């Protein structure tokens, strides 16, 4: 394997690599299946049944329907009982095959079971391949509130097969593109120009997506290696997420994560402009990139109050203030606190009216 096929991530816990492969099933066979327990997304098993049949006959495994309803503490207990029933021991490796939900479940279990197991990740969605596969975070939902409980648990390695994109739905592609746009806006003006000229939803163009994925991972790598445990600088990765998570909550996850984050970035930019810290010209330029990926969803009048309730439960809040990432322009992010008062409600109502007029 040549050097350009591997991206090395430095971690205070343990370093790990993202390794690009042409066929994930061959990489799986090369793993020690005797000491592995596979956690597989049900949809992936359905799509890649022929490739996985022989492997599953040789290894213990659990098939999971990858929904937010399974990213809970109650379901984590079900998974742990299954692993214990299957005689998983210290020294075994969990292998996650799926998107972010499978990653969160497997990584979280790997952190707490027997006080720590090794795990490997085969990301199958664009969002997981371009964003969540690095950074070490695991997150579990509590009730209707997203990602309230979590750990830092880097995998042994990430095995990335770009061919998975061929079987993704347009919605899944757009979800991943939301996070790709995000890191490019975080990186600065040159990266904004890059995403404006290289944005594509054509998942058959594997060369274009390979370039986008690697560029996104390199941008994120530079951020997480400076602040792995999200104490300060890494907070900028929450850009768009405060509002995005609230949108996911009030729509029962009918809006995909990446597209909810796309709307969330647009709201954050609008508030930045209203506060006078983002020039209108910069708002419009950044909006060109976001506009390529905005969903049909629009904030309705009756959703403003539920959004405020969801925002009030955000884990980053301090006292009665909403903590979020705003911007002065591409590559110029800042963390600010906004009171949870009528002004915030006014901004959301004004944004709703503004968005409808575009």
C-alpha cells in the first residue's frame, strides 16, 4: 500500500490510521475473524450480502437496524448482553460496519465493556467517511435529546472503501456533503472556492468524491490534533450543529444530520450577520455553498417554540445562555453565548421569514 493511501491521525489515547482500500471484504478476510465480533448495519448486510455471507459464517456478529432509536443507553445494554452471551472477551476486537450510528454504538460499547476493547471501523456512508470516522468521539442519545452521553475512544484503524458510495441514496449523499461543506467553510476562503467549484451529488464520480473526502479529513485532522478532547479550538466543529441537532429533534430525524447541519450553518450565519459580525457580502458568498445542499425543509412558525426547547437542552449551554459557533467569514469562527430570551426567538422568526422569501 502506497503512502498516499493512508492518513495517520495523532491521538493522546493512541494513534490510528485511515486506510483506503479497493474492496472492504478482502480487508475483512485479512483481519483475524476468530478474535473479532462484527457489528453490521442491517441495510449494509442487505446490499452486500454476497460479499459478507462467507465472512459471517466464520465470525460472530450482530446485525443492527441503524436508527436513532437504537442509539440509546437501553439498547447499549442489549448489545452488551449479546456480546457477553457470545463469549466476547478482553483481547477480542469489535468491528463496526456501517455509518455513524453503528460507529457510535460500537465505539461506546468498546469504551465501557471490560473497561475497554479494541475496535475497527469500516465506514459505509459519505458522512462517516468524510467526517465522523476520525476524532474519537462516541455519542448516545438520551430521550429525544441528541448526543448527551459519550466518550473518546479512537479505533485501531479505519478501513475506507469509496465504492460504498455507489449504493447510497441521494439523501445520504447530501447528508455527507453537509459536513464536507462545513469543514471547507471552517478552513477559509480557498477551501470555500474549492467546494464551490468541486461540489457534486453524482456518487458515481468516485474520483471527485475521493478527493473531497480526503481533503475534508485532512482539514478535520488539523483541528482535532490541536484539541482532541474538545476543550477549546475543536469547538469550531460544532458550527451549524447547535441548530442542526435541534432541527433533527423537532422533526423526529426526518431531516438527515448533514442537511440539518446545513440549515444550522445558514441560521448561524444569519444571526452572525444580524449581530453585525458577518458582512452581508460574506453571508451571501457562504450562502452560495450552503444553498447547493439545503433541504426542502423550512422552519415553520409552529416549530419555533419546539426549537427553542430543544436548543435549551443543548449540552454545550452554560446557565441560561446558548453556546454556539458564529462566524466573521470563511475560516473566521468564534464561540459566542446568546441569552435564551426573546431576542433569540426573534432571530429564529426573522430567519424563517427571510428563508421563505429566497
